[in-house]
C-alpha cells in the first residue's frame, strides 16, 4: 500500500502512475444497475456487435469512477473534498481492458485555512495498448501534513 500524501508533499510538475485495473463484465453490469444507464452499447451483446465498436463498451462514467478509485490511493488519508472535474472521452473502454492513471500536479494553491490546500492534477487514463482513453483535470482539497492531527 502506498503511503498517503498530503498537500505539502506535492510540487508542481510531479508525476504519479497508479496501479492498473481490469474492467470486467461485472463492473459494467453493476454500473448499469447503479446508474440506471442500460444503453444497449453497454448491456446488449448482439446490439453492440453491430455498432461502430463491434462489441460492448464500458460506460464513460464508469471510467471516471475507476479513475477516481485508482487515484484515491495517493491521498487516501489527506483528501478533504473533491472540488472540480473537467473531462474528455477520447476512446472507448472495452470489457477486458486494463487501465491505469498517469497524473501530473498542474497547480497548487494555498487555502485561507492554514491546515489545507487546493491541488489540481492533469490526468490521462491509459489502456493496456498505451492508448489514452480519457483525459481531464481534477481539483481536490487536501489536508497539510504539518497540521496532521494525532489520534
């Protein structure tokens, strides 16, 4: 397990690569049930076989959710809030694809509260073929290590 990082552990330009995770049929089925998005591109094998992709694809929002879980490992103890997301969908994610996230610290801002700061990452979600499938930026509110409370 990676040790959680705090705001004061980061610097602009720093790059991180997450673990990889394979997108399963169960992920797609469960996400369809959770989100109520039962679009045939995700849920119907016969329909999807005749679409532009030739097979079923994962929900784009499922890609965002998986990205968040993979990225969360970096700031598990320090994250206070998810503030902003700007996102683009470049390629489909297929069932069976293994994806990981590469993220670079784009911007850091001190917060009015001395015990926290705002951090913006530029991110790429990349599949096992080294194709960028999703990109974007996320902004989070993080605690500072120097103010970490002892419990």
